[in-house]
């Protein structure tokens, strides 16, 4: 079996560990994560790594360097998924990390390699992303551990239920200053496919704002309340959602999304008295993103005032844009060329663990083409030939890093 086929088959094997039969859904430290850990542990140990799970639920495989005190390169991505996901978002980066170590065939470098499968990145269960990588950089604090999911279970409770100790979270923090962090990831967009090239070197990751925006009016009978006397929260939210789309279309490179809406009381014959919506705004320039958020919240207030509603908002996430490390970008681009592949540099519109890891160490990302530009969907895919290209580039990158630290 070729390495490309092996990586793809391993990703599909891990996809069978799910909370929902027939779909790929795996949230932070849910029961199927035990099975994911079991498979990954076996593959990591076969590649010559020592393995442990830290107190945040991150699966960590260590491949030591030629000397016991050698520094290390961290290679990682996440193990959780969005609901009804594809088989490669996150998981591919972890499996490729294991394949990278396996390809060394026992050779010890001037530095060690630690492959990390982060326990959480998507923010699905607790409405807050990057729990796994935050533990490694030391920013998983008591307030985050106290956050609760829809069933009232806290992050700390979930850690205990997974037979781990939240009091030991501090031990998960990376010691010293690693040489860097490398993340392989599917692009999750159509750019590389449109260019007909397998790989992209990420230069920066867009900042993102996530909010909850609420419209409150007055629930009333749908048949007896005249249109001009209504305080319809859903109609107000609908008008505002249209404004969100127009704002994003008018500002270059801005993306803004309302992906979730909840109306109460939620009956077909009752005017909605309250509506909660999500708002996700992203741009590679933080000042552009901040201006857009302000404009959209102002628009919500104006629409609400005109319709005799009350609009309010709550900020859930304000993640600054992050540049990848200039030196590692150059090395990764050179590694792609050494493998005979075109070097293409690009921004990432999606958030990734690399933006958190960059707080503590130099970070780099390599994108693989997404067929059809599809992600966060069961049809998500990756080409075996692109996996081979990514692994070859990763090996050239490792060898460059070794020469640079000789």
C-alpha cells in the first residue's frame, strides 16, 4: 500500500468513531474519542513514538532527537469535528504527522518531533474553540474550564468523565521554546483546485469575531394581529441578515455569516417574540473586521428601533489575525520546490490551531487541495497524490530545519 492510500484509509478509519451513526460527529472528549486515541496510539507507537494523553485530552506522541536534551518540532492538528463533518478536516494533519515520523524510519534528528492530536478546535460543544491548543500555550484558565455545554456539563466535568484530571492542566503546557509548529490541513476552499496545484503555503490566518445577536419583540397571534401593529422579532432578524450579506459583499475579502437562528416560541401560527442569531465575521486585517462588526451591530440597532424591537449582542470570540513565521514560510516554500511542486502562498480564511500555537512559538501551515472546495461536509475529500506531495514537502522541511539548527 502506498503512503497516500495508507493516510487516506487511516483518516477514513478514524471517521468511523462517531457520536451519530451514519454521520461523522465527534465533539470534545465524547465517548468515540477513546477509540480515536486507541487507533492513534497504535500508529504512533508503530512509528517509534512514546505516547501519552495530557489533562486536556490531547493525544501526544514524542519521537526523541539524537540527544536527550534536543529541542523539538511540534506537528499537529485537531481530532474533533463539526456535526455531520467530513473525514479529513483536522484528522489529516495528525495522521500526516505520524506518517512523517514513520518516514524517518528510525533515523534520529538533531531535534525531536512531537505529534499532537488536539482534543478540541471547532468550538462545537462549549461554544468556544481551541481548548486543546490553548492548554499547550497555557491559556486554558479556570473561566474556560467552568464553561458549560447545552446539558450543563462543564469543561472540567468533561475532562473528569474522560478519566483525566483538570487540576493537572498546567502540565500540558509546552516547556521551553520549541523550534516551531507545523500543521498540515486541507484548504477547505476552492483556490488550490482552481489553480490545479496540490499545496499552498499559508502566510496568515484571518482574524474572526463570533457573536450572538438577539432581537426581542412581542409574541402574538398570527391571524389576529394586523401587520402594522406587529413587533415581529423574526422579520427584524431577517432584514438584518440581508444587511449582513450586503456588508460582506461590499468590503473586499470580508466574509460574514449568520449560520444559526433560533426563534421563540417557534410555532407556525405565532409571531416570533424573540430571535437569537449567530454572527461570524472574518478578515485578515483586524481593523477591517472590527469596523464591519461595529457597522453590523449599528445596523441591528437601527432595524430594531424602526420595528419597535430591542436588539442586543454578546461577544463570544474575538480572535486577532495571525501571521505565520516568515522564516518558516520561506523554508516551507523551499521544501515544496525541492519536492518538485509549485510554491503558492495564500491566506487562510478559516481558523486553525496554528493561530493559537503562534502565541508561543514560530508557526507554519501547509494546505492540501480540497476537491470541489468542499469541507465541513460528508463529501469532503483529499487526493492521495496530494498527500504524497505534502509528506514529501514535510520531509524536505524537516531536513532544512535540521541543517539550519546544525
